[in-house]
C-alpha cells in the first residue's frame, strides 16, 4: 500500500489546487527562459539572415546595431575594388511609427541594395521579391498588412508585394523591406513647409557671405532644391556589407579595409557580440534575474505547501510511529508527495505553454536544453521543499496521538 497515493486521494482537492498553482508558476519560469532566448534570436535574426561576411561601418563606432553609424554610399564601390571581395551592399535601417487605418503601426524600415539585392533571401510565405526600384515593399506578416495593401510613407505610396515570416527587429517590431533609395526617401522625408524654410535659410546664409554678394546666381541656387547645389555629397548609409569570394581570407580582407582611416571593419560574429553586449544586454540580464527570483519563490512556496500538508498529518504520523513504522516510511510519504507535485506541475506548465507561448506578442523560444535544465531544477526544488516537512515529521512524538 502506497501511503502517499492514499493521502492524495484523501485530500485530492487541496492536492489538485496546489499542483495547478505550482504548474502556473513553473509556466512563468519556463516562459521567462523562452522570452530570454527569443530576445537573442530576434536581436541577431537580421545579422544572421542577411549573409554578410564583413561589416564596414563608420570609423571609431561599433556599427548600426550598437549606435549611429554614417558612411558615404560610394564606400560600396570602394569596397568592391579590394582583392577577395565578391560583392558589397549598402545597409540602411531605421524605425518609424505611423497611423494606418486607425491604429499605430511601428515598422523597421530595411533597405535592400537594388538591383543586386531584391530580397530573394527573405523567407516569404506569400507574394514575391521586389521587381522594381521604387514603390514596392515586403512586409512581415506580424504587421497585419495584406498583399496588395497600399501604404503612404512620406510623399510616396508603397504597395505590399510580399509577406515574410518571422522577420522582426531587436525591439520585436516587424520588418519592411524597400529598395535603399526608397528607404532613404522615407528616412529623410520632411514636410513641405520645412523644405521651404530650409531653402530660405540657405539663401539668407549665402547672402550674408561675400560669395553670395559677388555671385548673385548662388542665391538662386541656394533657394532651390538641394540636388541643384554644387559639390553635393551623396546620401549616407548606415554601413556597407561585404561578401567575400570563395577561399578568400576574411582576416586579410579585413586588414586591408582597416587601413582606411574613415571606417571600422567587423566580422559578422563580432557584430553579433557587439549587438548582444550593447542593445539587449540589460534586457537579457533583467529577464535572467526575474527567472532566478521566480525559481527561489517556487522553492519557498512548495516548501510552505509541503510543510502545511505535513502539519495536517501530524496525528497520522504519530499513529504510524506508535504502530512501529520506520522513519523511512514517513520520509518516503512526504518526499513522494513533493516529487509528484513537482512532476505534475512541470507537465502542466509545459502543456499550458504550448497553447499560451505562441500567442505572446514577443517571440518565445523553448529549447530542449532549457526543458531539461528546468526539469532538473524542479527535481531539486521538490527535494529541497520536502526537507522542511520531513524535519517537522521527524520531531513528532508517538504519544502525540494520545493528546
């Protein structure tokens, strides 16, 4: 006869409620670990998917994922001339928030270096890659933009021609892919009144200088479009991505590029390390701290529950001792109940998580190693929480049954 099973049947309601409570708590612990993994995957998703071997960024900066980086667009052509380089692409990325159909829409605008990059590497679930240089976009389906949807960004209207899956930025916002020229047009778009005021300001600055008084034609140029200004620098981009030729030595190519004083070169693993050590580091540590606190709280709660269940059985434990039962029988009774609560709670947490986690607004990644480690933690929690109840049971005197 198993005393633990018999006692559970006798107090089934309390045991069931206790198991459900522990299961919900363990589901939160499991979810915290999944959110932690999901945060890392979302942060590194674009770097891993985009397929660059080297990242050329503004000199003395850590790249566009860690801070603001600005390099000239013609750096793309300079990089192609380096021995061992198979290709170079411009990288433009920024976040915008707009109002669309009565709801806020937050988008990570990602530029594709047209025509070399049309988005063929993007995991599409519907539609097609870009087929023209302007006014087309590929949207992640988390943005709830259907195929054929037309969205006004700046002064232009863009049509959704493709839907991607799982393409989100480090903040969890969905990615939209445009050509680089369209992405820059969205980034640097300003209202018409601001353009007019800037032209008048340029004219006033030119008129205040000797060159404006000596060459009045410059005043007309200053009051016109910026594209008419002489010696206008090409638009800047965040970085240039370099793909190497088969068999090329990445270290040698990086060393060649590093001789240019205006840029800094990072490999993809270095860029990932900088990203995790900067943008998402505090969020990762905070989630890890919450997970540790929840594990400690789970241990305390289970210990108190087992202790309370032991107090309810004081009379029965005293009777068992009076009948000559060994201490091992009593220890087994309490330890088996604690292990059963932990095992059932863990199973309930996993079962509930399979339904709840996919509906979370952020990606939750549950890996097998995390499940195994959490199972070991639950086993340890169950054993530790039973110690308080065992300690109380061992102090019960047989004559307690007579009182």
